C-alpha cells in the first residue's frame, strides 16, 4: 500500500491518503469494537463525562460512534470540507452538545476518541497499515476539532443574539411600566439581580454603533455598577444600571459613552418595581431638554423640572408643587411673600427690602431660609428660575378644581 500525494478535485485533499478496499472493510467489520472501546475509555478517563445525565451521555456517545463511522467513510474519499464533517458527525446535535459540555470538554472527548483509535487500529489491520491509518486519524481529527470549534462559535453567536433580545425586552418592559411580577421575571431571565441604587440613563446612540461597541459600553459601565442592561429605541440608547456604587462618578463617566446630543438620567430608586419611575422621568427630561440649550451632559431629570412641567409632564408639576410651593406656603416669616417679591422685582435685594419695608439683610436671611427649605438658591439665576416655575405651577394647581 502506498501513500499518494496528488492534486484532486471535488473537495478532496491535495495530499489524499489512499487506503485499499480490504483495509477499509476490516475497519468496518471492527467498527463496533472501536466504538465499545471508545465508550469505555470515555467513562474511565473523563470524570465530567461520568457526571453527565444519562441522556446527555448517550447523545455524546452516539456522536463519538458517528465520528468513527464517518472516519471510515472519509478514508474512501478524503475531504477537507468542514461543512461535510459538521453534517456527518454532529448532525442536529450541536445545540445539545453545547448545552451539555464546554468547548474544552468537547476537545477532550475528541482527543480521547483519537487516542483509542490510534491504539486499536494497528491491532485490527496490522502494523504496516496501522502507521498509515494513524496519519489519517490525525488529519481527520484536525477537521473534527475545527468543526467542533465552529459549532461552539455559532452557538455563542446565537446565544449572544438571544441574550440581546431578552435584554431589550427587559428595557422595553421598564419603559412600558409593565406589572411588577412580569418585570421581575424578565429581569431574572437576563441575570439582573440588583435590588437598590437603580437608575435609567437615556441619550443618543451612535448611528454607526454595532454589537461590539454596545458590548464595550456594557463592559465599561459594569466597572461602576453591579448590573447593566442596554436597549436601543430608534435613535435612543437606554442604559439600566443597578447597584451603582458612586452615583456622581457613574453618571459622569457613563455620559461619555452615548452618541451626540443630550444625555439624561432618572432618579435613583431602591427596587426594580420602581425602575419605571426613573425611566419615565428620564424620557420626559430628554424630550424637554431642548428647552435648556446650556444643560450639562449628562443632566439629572430633576434639574429639568421647569422644562418638563412646561412640556406637559404632570409628574414634574406635582414635584414642583410638593418641593417648592407647599413648603413655602406652610412656612412662617413671610418666606413665600419675600421670594415672590424678589422674583417679581428683577432679583433686586434693595427693591425687595423697600417693597416689604424691611432691611436688605432681612431679605438675604429669608432667601437663605428659602434655599434651606427647598434646596434651590434664589440668588443663583438658574435655581431662581426653578423656584419661580414652582410658584407658578403651585398657584395653578392650588386653584385647579380638578387637579391631575
């Protein structure tokens, strides 16, 4: 018997191994013995194989037997077609195999089969033919290893696409404010387990962004929060983060990941059930952000309360009333009157003092009390605007017979 090295066609190897028909027939006659030896070796040498469920063990054993049968068929017509190896050995089993064992285990299985065949072939066909067949086994096992790697690569891509779809469904459920039990179920499916310090960040998405870039965003954001989910809605990128350790640093750094345009983040919430509150605030803020061209990037939804209220956001109106108007109405020492006069008279301390017949220092004291009470400083132009909007909204709601 001789080894012929010649160029071939129809997908055969340019270094084809030629084995005579009698040798191939002897291998076919002993294929059952080879299969039994392989199964015994798998069970004795691979501890993870013994721990598999019976149906998984049976499926992998059947795959190993197919490998031996396919090797014998390959000897009759050697080929390097990866597609042929995939179909002949793995058939419809790739999904089962990738669920049952890792790629490392799959390669260990292939190595075990090769070792057994290399050892047994000389005993079955004689030492002279055995040397040639060992060479054939090595070449064929290389094709099987490449095929297995391809199977796992395809499975990883499929899982990645499926995980992305699940992730998008969770983000969509948050935006749509779905019932709590459904939200928890969807979040659990993608491994989102954060129970506190949860917030939603929304901004533009780079038109050229692909899955690899989104994965990089997720990796970067994960350095500042324990759980990260991403979803895209049209030209918007929605990031849901949980377990945020340092909020100020997190929002600042994450804001750099978004595409052109404003980036806003909703309030931090302490449970997954309240996450839609953060999302709705962020969405309303993003819609209203164009009314404040000088807004920082990123900007908190709470910093856009005036613009949100003017844009029809009822939640923002109620917050302004509760945070500004009601506390000032309940306060003593004329805080509401002083603030109103100060705002009406163009932010002039002296004019306010004359109008109220008090000293300018009294006006300063009362305005400091307004800041202590509401959190906004009337002496800062932007914060004075927030306070003025709060007074307007509070008065409208106070006189509305049917408040929303």
